């Protein structure tokens, strides 16, 4: 996804990946600190669980019942990036 976004934006990709196993021991502590300081939640045990879970979902029912059509990921990300740019002032 980051690779596609960097192509849409026309800039080289710059990101760092941190293994979930390194974050898990700190997630509860970070959530507690963020709650105490009234900061936005960046990493929680649940968010790490969700990131590490199986993200393979079927759209077959949406196809059948709603006429859903899959768009290319590149198009979706480009549209999302354009919308985010228009929303930030």
C-alpha cells in the first residue's frame, strides 16, 4: 500500500516497519499513558490484534446483493489521497 501511495504522490517511499512482536509488550503501557495524558490512541492491544489478524474477506455477498464492483487499489488510494489533500487546509 505504501508503495502505491508513493507512486500516486510521485515521491519516494519512506516508512519504517516495526514487527508486531516488538510492539505488543508496550501496547498496554502506551494505552495507559495515552489515557492518562488524554492523547489520541496510537497503539493499543486491540489495534495490534487487528493488524495481526486475518484480513482476507470475501465481497461475494456484496457482489450478489448490491452489485458491488471491485476497483483497482491504485485508483482507490489515489482518490483517497486526493480527498485527504482537499480536506486539509
